[in-house]
């Protein structure tokens, strides 16, 4: 049992060192992720506006083709007015002329609106480009800072990660799952020792009888106040002496 407890406490010490290396990075990883998200958001906006601009230009082209076709028909209808033989033909032609003129007017108005939209989209795209450049420059700086920190501690981190992998392989699966659950809930510290009769994690007093039971190293105990696993001072000191 004492080996079981020692192995778990050893895992905690390794994780503490890995956590310290992670802390050296500060909020840089979060900052880099946030900048990447902002940059992607602006790129998506630009792509959307570029597509809308493209669609508007394509629609204008279609409209211009329709206007040209309707204008040719309008000329023919007007020419035919001089050849009508009765009121019925005249009414039919004037109806076609009116319809063509209405359609042309509608398409011309739409083209003006599309032209305004294209100009508006161009301006909006140009307005966000400096912000995109600024964020990309900031990202480059932050990534370089993070890269330097990672590089400086890379060897130590690889060494600790390798040690952790070997130690974790020796921990029972059920114990490991319990350890990781508590570690996640308690900000990284899953295992505590007894300091001056209290849990080193939450500083709540541990009853004398429970302290004796923990000292016997016969089974796993948890702090009744914070839920962390507890190991005896002897186990902790034995592991720390070999670190």
C-alpha cells in the first residue's frame, strides 16, 4: 500500500513541476488563441462581403443584359405602332411597351442600388483591413514570445513528461481516475499532506484518530473538508527525498 501511495504522491510532484512550467507561459496561450479567433472572425467578414460584392456585380451584369434585350424589344414595339391596323393591335402594343418600360426602369433602379451596395461593401472591407493587419502583427509578437518561453523550457518539459508517463503507468486505473478528477476540481492539487495537524490543501484540522489512520498507510484517505487525497508525512518526505 505504501508503494501505491508513494507512486500517487510522486505523480503529484511531477504534475506540480509541469504546472509551474505552464504558469511561466502566463496568459500568452489564451492571448494567442483569442487573437487567432479575432483574425479568423475578420477574415470571415471580409470573405462574406467579397462574396456579396461578387454576387452583386454578377446580378448587375445579368440586369444589363436584360435591359439591353428589353430595349431592343421596346424599339421593335414602337416601330410596329406605325403599322397597326386596329385599336386592338394598338392596345396590345402599348401594353407591351408599358411593360417593357416598367421592367427597364425597375432593373435600372436595382442596378443603381447594386452599385451603391458594391461601393459600400468595398468601403467596409477597406475599413477592417488595417485592424486585420494590426491583429496579425500583434499575433506574430505574442507567438514569438510564447515560442521563446516554450523553447527555453522544452528540454525540462520533455523530461518531466517522460517521467510522468512512466509514473502514471504504475498507478492503478481507478486511483488515476480519482486523482485526475480531484486535480481538475481543485486547481491541480489532488493530493495533500498533514501539516500541523491540518490538511495542507484546505488547512482544515484533521481529527487525531484520522491522523493515526493516515499515518498507518494502510489505505487511501480523503480530506473530509476539501475532498483531496491525503498521504502521511512519512510518505511525502520519502518521495521528496528521492526527487
